[in-house]
C-alpha cells in the first residue's frame, strides 16, 4: 500500500503553554488556597514584622557596585519597563514562531499572574521597611505598599511563562537555570535595596508558582479557546 503522508503540525501547535490543563479543578483550588493563605499571612506580617532584622542585614550590603547594581535591577523591571518588555517578547514570539496564539498565551500568563498581586498589595497595605531603621534607604522613597513584591511576582511569572514555551525542547534545562538566576537576582535586589522585607519577596515567589498555572488555565483554556480557537 502507498504510504500516507500526514501534514506537518503548525509551528508551536504542540507547545505546552497551549495544552489543556489535565486537572483544572485542582489547579484552581491550589491557586485560591494559596492566595487566601498568602493574604492572611500578609496581614499578620503587617502587624508583626518578624523579619525586620534580616531585612536590615541584607540592606547593609547596599554599598558600592553591588548597591548600584541592585538599584539598577529595581528600575529596569519597574511596571512600565515590565509591560513594554513583556509586549516586546510576545511580539518576538509571534514573529519568530509564527504562532500568535502562543504569543498571546505567553503575555496573558504573565499578566494574569502579576496584576492580581497588586490587588492583594492594596488590600494588605503593609508598610515598606522603615527608612529610618535602614543603613542605606532607597531614594526616592517608594510610598506604595510592600507585600507582595510586584517586581518579584513579575519576574517569576515571566520565567514560568517562558518555561511553558520551552518544555520539550533542548533549551528547557538552560531556561530553568537562567530563570532561577534571574529570580534570585531580583529577590536579593529588592531586599538589599531595602524596598521589601524578605517575607515580601518569598511570598511573591510562592504567589507566582501557585497562581501561574491557574492564570494559564483561565487565559488559554477558557478565554483563548473560546474567542481565538485553534489547534492545541
């Protein structure tokens, strides 16, 4: 019998970020429980800054080249640069991979993981570390709330979204290593700058790890699947 030739899948058709979640209910429950617990922890930390001394110790390292570097990191991934950078990466994914659903999925995972953390920040309203108690207070002073760290949530969400794209490729392990380094750099930067307590940064990492899968579920499996159907 003559062999049957199958059409090659579209670029990115089998990307992990576009696959339906195998356990959607579990994914949502984990995210909801994490958000509730982290919010309650935030209220407790607001009244009892148990990690003040640890945060002061990190801030003592904000000198010389290290201090200049950590301050530069904070500015480089501020809200406006973060939005522009995410949009730029998404456009690059669309052009290079010729799959705009995948590009939209990437941007949506980052946004839906990151933005809700600001709502918790407003709700908890934990003050930032007292500048008068720090050896090297950040200038200009940041007057918004401290918990969780938006910078940290953003970078972890960005790394997770990128790893969703790299699953199954030879670049996945490299992505894990590079992503881990980026997260560590941002966590240390916001604490060394004296802009966040260590608990702010650690809670932000947990937030992103728990919420990102749910963000992918809601954005890709529910919203994109309905309004922008395509091959998975």
